[in-house]
C-alpha cells in the first residue's frame, strides 16, 4: 500500500465510457485498496447513484471523466459513510470557494494518497493542511477515517493469512 497512486484528473480517460467499461476501470484502479472479496462498484450501484441524483445521468449511455471522478471518490467514501453523508460531502467538496470539479477531485485524491502512504508507512497520519479552511479540515477528517479503516482491514487480513 505504500506509494499507492490514484489517477489524477488528467490521467482519467478522455473518451466517454459505457457502464461495463466504467466498472472495469474503477475496479482496476481500486483493486489493491480492498483486502476482502468486496464489490467496489456494480451496475446496480451506478444506477442507484444516478437514480438518487448523487451523480448526473450518463449522456446517451456514455459516462464522462466527471462521472469517473465521482465514482472513484464515491467508492472510497462508501467505506465509512452513508449515501446521505456522501451526498453532503460531495456537495461541500464540489462547491468549495474558487474550486472546479477538476481541482476538488485532484485535491481530494492528492490528500488521500499522501495520508494513505503516510499511515501505511508510519502507522499514523502526519499530513495536515496548513491554515486549513473548514472544508479542508473536514476533508482531512474524512480521509483519515477512511484510511484508518483501510489500515485496520489490511492488518486484519495479514493476521488471517498467518
């Protein structure tokens, strides 16, 4: 898990994808972050995210780079948070002052990677924003919760394999 990286905005596919391609892409990108036989994302999950309005509907059955960003973050957040909480968190992150969806996504992924690598390397998180605004503090708290859960799952899996 040390030095694990997630795709940045510019690394997400430029072409629109069909649902099966989205599922394959997300599952491939997140496979090393799940330590049990869990479903990262399924057709039913995607349909539910669209139906409930968490994610905008696809255009002519095509999912865009924006959809992929939402699905990646959603899949990360659902480890610890309810759909209602995730909806609120996504609304906060995508509406941060002077921030676009691209910037919000890259900031979240960057903070997540830094914290993930720090916790798996040092067993504690030392990565914090300097002069953080309330949204950034919330982001760090959310990320730390998820990463400590991941670290616990990883450690438990190692014990089970011994």
